[in-house]
């Protein structure tokens, strides 16, 4: 709901591809600034309490911004600032949430556990995106943000019910925060596999996930649809992601996950290239299902591979490194916005889709484990 409402608001306020890219970039910038810090805190603090703080802060932020939008005369810099603040809060969610999932289950069932949580999130995202589109059309953007705030309030109430024993609580001693943060940064130097996975994540963030910046203008200028059309496309992507994590939850634990990641990375790029040549809303929904499938599968596989590349006591920091790789997203969103403004949305999608394909092929050439055939 948040993504759909913010994107449509940016389109209403500016109608400019670069401005929309700035909004998405501002949302992801905190991942670069605070990703390692968020992961380090998740290894030291009560993770469920961290999630509670995130939910309550998000609730207040959404309700406050919805009230501001309702007053009228909103400017694009305010949308960018809101997007940045929302990102600052949300960056502390993922490390705590993902590490908490693995606290709850044995290591051999980690993929299924992550997939189950991701499945719930994807179905909720599909309902939220479609609901936001309908709500904006009927009641306006301010009402959508007020509803989003209410949903975060429900999330806060649910977090209170969590009862999970954390791995770090069994440790005899906890290192100072600065030392733990330094150790998190050193993981990229000391663990080559973690470094390679992070680079792959950065490439995918810049070239593939940046398609989201193009969707509002693509919906309006290419598909000639409104907010409900954008909500439908975001819902299709979320449903595709739900299907991906559902299927991954059924994968045997001894299945080569590196190969799955390589294949998903490649198909992701191809699907974005196909989207560039898709002129109708019906066909675009089908393509977004594939794109969402690849996005969901890539995210889940990368998170799992990153967490299992380090000892259990450093899983929160490992997820923090994954979040840090998300910090490259502003580059992609700004680049996509600039390309869409200068060359048009279809050509911008074509270029980034092609670069995604190239990055996936380079990963397979660099490391044999990501190829289906040696």
C-alpha cells in the first residue's frame, strides 16, 4: 500500500520521471547509511522489541504524512523527505525479522521458514497494492496513508505476541557495539562468498529492482491507465513473488541454491526486456507476475545464502550486509528516472533489462556453482 500510494502521489505532484526516481532513491538510501548498524543492533538487542519500535514509528509517520497530504499544496521535496524517513525506519525491520525467523527453526528448515514468512508478506503486498489503487481512486491519497498507519498499528499488536529465544542470548559475552560493527564490515573482506553474493545483490538492485521507478509513468503514458492500473501491476508483482516463495518452500534442502539464484537472475532481466515491449495492461500484468516471481525468488535465495555463509552468531550482521547492498538501489532508481526522462520508459526498461541479463551471465562465468552446467 505504501509503495503504491507514494508512487502515485509523486506522479500527481510532479509527473516527472526524475522526481519519481528521487522518491524511490530516497526510500532506499537509508539501507546504505544504516544497513550495517541495523544488522549489528539485531544481533545485540531484543529483535521482537526492535520490530515493535519499527511498527509504532511507521504508524505515526504514515498517519502524520496522510494528514499533511490532506491539507493540500504538497510539494515533491516533502514526498522525497517522507520517503527517506520511512526508509530510515524500515531499514531496522529486515535484519531483526529475518534473523528472528532463523531463531525459530532448525538450520536445515531455514529456507522453508523464510519462504513461509515471505509468502505471507507477498500475499499481503498483493492485497495491499490492489487495495491502495482502489482506495486512491475512490477516496484519495490521504485516506490511503491513514489506512496504512492503521495496518502498522495492527502489526505492532501482533509483534507483542512473539515469544522466540534468540541465539545471541546464549552467548557468554557480547562484544562492544563498535567492535561488533567493525566485525560486520570485515565479513565482506574475510568471507569471499559473502562478498560475491553482495556484489550480485548490488547489481540486481541497480539494474533490475529499479523497474519500480518506471512503473508509474509506464502505467500512465504507455498503458494509459490510472492509479487502479498501477495498483494492479504492483499486485501482480506481489502475487508472482508469493508464488516464488511458495515453490521455494517445497524445494528439497539439498537442492543447489546457487544454481537457482543464477537462473532467477537471468530470467529477471529477460522479463524486464519483455516488459519494455508490452503495450497492453493485460499483457503487462502477466509480465509483472514473472518479474515479481523473479524478484521474490532472488530476494529469498540471496538472504538465505548470505545468512548461511556466516556463523549463527553473525546472522543479524549478515542480513545487515544484505540490507547494505540494498543501499545501492538509489543509484538504480535515479538512473532509471534519468533514462526514462531522456529516452522514454520503454527504452529505459530495455537498457536495464539488458544490463541485468549481462550481470547474471557475468556471475555465472565468474563462479561455476551458479551455472546449471559446468
